[in-house]
C-alpha cells in the first residue's frame, strides 16, 4: 500500500536531539493516527487527528509532540527521548474517525534512541 | 469489543490454501469481523471485513459461521510473500472512538 508514506524510514538519535517524523497520505482521508510498536508488543495507539483536530492523546509523554497542519500531513516531533522509546512508529489514516475500522498504514519509521 | 482467540502460529505450503481461524464467541449482533496482517517490520495491512455473509476480495475470502462465533480467513493460493502475522479484530462499525485492538495474532509461515 503506497497511499501512506513515512519519512525517514530509519532514525538514530541521541537523548538530547530533536527530530521529527513525517507522514503523508494520498488517499483523501480525514483521520490520521500515530502508533508505537515496541519489540514483541502489540500496537499502541498514541494520537488521533480528525479533520486536523487532535481528538485523542493516549497518555503519551510530552516528549512526543504531534502536529497536523492539514488532513494530508502528520508530524511527530521528538525531543529528549529515552532509550525505551526505541520502536517502530507507524502512521495510519482512515476516511474519518467514525470509519476508523479500515485504516491504511504507512511503512513505519524504525527509531533507535541511544 | 468482543475478545478474539487465534492460534499463535501456523504453517502452510506454498501454493496451497491457508485457512486462518478466529474464535469470537462473545460477538454481539452489530459487531463486524476485521482482518489485518503485518509483514515483518512493515505497517499492518487491511485485508477484509464482514458481518454475517461470506466476503471475498482480491486478497482473501472470509467465512463466518452461521452463529457468528467463529470465522476463517482463507488465502486461496498462499505465496511466500503472505508470510506475516494475521490479526482478527471484532468491532462495531462506525463506532467513533475507541481503537483497533491488535492482539497477538497468528504468525503464518508459508514454506516452499
């Protein structure tokens, strides 16, 4: 599925760095999501945006800061991360928050925090 | 959302049909069955969903029992690229809020 793209695909950062993950969807969807997937663990929903408005923050630490400038783009700004934040970060989109059962995922960004 | 139970792993020979079962004995009348898969180190991919009737698309077929307490995802001619973890999710469609719960899934290995 190439409808959702994520950059970079791999990222290594130190605990004092600031970096951003980018997601773009070409499907005309109005809802976008950030997920975290740690090794051998189920996906964890982090943030939800619907029509550019953040509708959910699932108790995510403030060192993760999302931004949704328009319905096609979603960013995840990272600062002062911890090694335990190393994981696969996945972006997804759906038609809207109501029709969230059919989501289209990007390939993910593999993040390593040293 | 109803709880689902899937075998942790299955093997399938290349070219043969892969039949992945899912039990959802507590499913309620307005809950759909959704299937996703996740190939290693990639994002999950939506496959198919259904309510009561059997469904088929270009990727797979979904067979739901008459009592709706279980279902089977069928990949008719499995290839090596179908090796992935397959997730069965039960949810009310259009129920804004909540989240997709990806459990442990079934790890399907397609072997030459």
